[in-house]
C-alpha cells in the first residue's frame, strides 16, 4: 500500500484549523479561558506570536500527519476515521504528558485549569484526528 501524502497533509491542515478554532472559540466557553498554543509556543521559543502559529500549523499539518500516515495508520484498528480518532487520542496524550509541562501548563494541564482544560483539549484532538483520518483515508493499493 502507498500512502497519499498530499491527502494526509490536507487532512492534517484541516484538522489543525478545526482544532485551533475549537481552542480559540469553543474551549473558552468550556473552561473560561483561551487555550492559545501559538502564544505558548511563541513564549517557549521567544519567536513571537506569528512564528508560534506557524510552528503550530506546521506540526499539525505536516509532522503529525506524516506520523499518522507512515507509522500509526498500520497499527491502529478500524476504518480511517476511527484510526484518526485514536491518533488524536495519542497526540492528546503526548500534549498533556510532554508538551504542557514544557510550556508551563503542568502535567495534564494542572497549572492552567486542570480537568476542564484536559477535556477541552481531548475534544479538540478528537476533532483533529477525525478530520485527519477521514481526509487522508486509506493508503492506495499498488497494482502489480
């Protein structure tokens, strides 16, 4: 099977845009605060808000889409959209266990709102994964 990299990157981009919109507009209704990863990334790297957003978009659109396509797709069960949901959970765990402590949010967002923030981030990552998996679809079978 040959993965379609273009569809995976498109799925990652759509998923990242949806995740970003959710963290900017839906999460504040759930948590009482914005979950602004671009600002956190820019604070962490000292590069400014624009570069923080570019890092966020690149990571979701390219890096995570390719990890899904070349590594996770073959191991996760179910249809592509289900694989995408499971991938979203894996990326969410990585965020809460590794990334949030690095950007000052604490383990499982304990320093920035705890459970409300954790659940909002999980929902946003499920939306990301569903978009990624649905758009990327299954790899094409090579005709021999």
